[in-house]
C-alpha cells in the first residue's frame, strides 16, 4: 500500500506538472511577446489561437491594444515627419537668403534690407505653422472642459466676428439658422472650427461673391454648414481636403502664409466631439463644408417632462 501510495503521489506530480504546463503555456507566450515589444516596434502580436477561453480573450484584448497603440504611434511619426517637412521650407528660404547676403562682401544696406524682408515673411509663415501645430496638439487632448451650449449662438457670434473680414474682401456673409441646437462641447473649440471654415470660405471667394452659413438639426444630430461660391474642389481631391498639410495650390498657399492645418483642425474638433466633418463640391460652383455634432439631451429634464 505504501508503494502504491508513493506511485500515486509521483504520478499525480507528473500529471500536475504536465497540466500546469498546458495551462501556463499561454501565459508564457504572452510574457515572451510582451518582453520582445519595444516602443519603436509594436508590430508583434500574441495571436494565441485555440478555443475561446479566458486566456485567449486576454491575449486578443492585448493584441487589440497593441494595434491601437501601433496606429497611434504611427500617426505621431507621420505627424512629426510632415511637420518637419513643412518647417524645412521656410527655414531653407531664411538660411539661403541670409547666407547669400552675408557671403557677399559688396552687399549694402539695401541688400540686407531685402534679405530681412524675405526672412520676416519666412518667420511669419513659421509662426503661423507653429501656432496651428499647438492648436492641433491641444485638440487631441481628451480632457477639454465641455458644457451644454447652443450651437446657433456660437455660430452667430463667429459670423459677426468675421463680418469685417468679409467686408474687406468684398464678400457677402449671410446667416440662416435655427435655434435651440444644444450640444455638449468645448465652446472655444467649436468657435475655432466655425472660424476656420469661414476663413477658408472668405479666402476662396471672389470679390462680389457670397457665403451662406446655416445651422439645423434633427433628433440625433445638429449641424453647421458653410457654403461658398469659390472655384470648388475636384473629385480626386475631396478625400484629401481634411488631411494634415493638404493644399490645393501649394505655391499660393505658402505665399499666403497658411499652414495647411485649418481644415484638419476642423475635422479633429468634430471627431473629438463624437461628430464628423464633410464636404461636397462641384468644380466651378463652390463647396459646402458641414460639421455634424451629436445633439445633447438632458436626460433628467427629459424624464421629468415625460412624467
């Protein structure tokens, strides 16, 4: 009996060791992949496979998290590369002009003044770009303060602010709106999105043109729309309008000192509030930019009204 008991004990140890290895093997795989992952390479995945169980669910959740992190880091790398490329152009202009005038022993005050004017324009373009980069980074933060506000009021105030700019450009500015369009949003961010759309519309409109700004909504969404009668956007460019640093006419955009981030900020603000930004356009007939935001409903008040 003692011999049988010892045999059973040794057999149970072997069986327990084997079963424990089977159970802990997925954990070892998860740990091994986690050790191999670095901040510069998030392409590895656990890909555990096998029947559905708690450990497989854990591994799949970890893989999904890695996918989101990889996508986020890749977006940051692209953003840094694009921003560096955009800053390189004014810096090259600045350095080239200064190098030329400094290397010329016969350069006079007028030459230095001309180089200074060119350097000032390049510095202004870099200043605009840096300011827009800071705004873009700010709107990526999820901790912005939000409160219920009437979208119609924010749009009306922004249109009033741009009245003088539209007048100087010889462009008519018309507001058609509905009221009681409540959204849960950051008022400064929404105002900036509308301002970017108005600034873009005024820029592309010819002298004597007109811009129509309208607001509306339904039970689920509210919207603000800006319609211009500018040159419009071709079909192949519609998918790129809201991309970072996209420019329809790159040379004229740089001359105007714009960063190419205005519409990207509009889309970022809309998506950050759970909405979206869209554009419709026919070449030669202008474009319509629309920001859609979820309507805010006070559940407590609505419940009290129903009772």
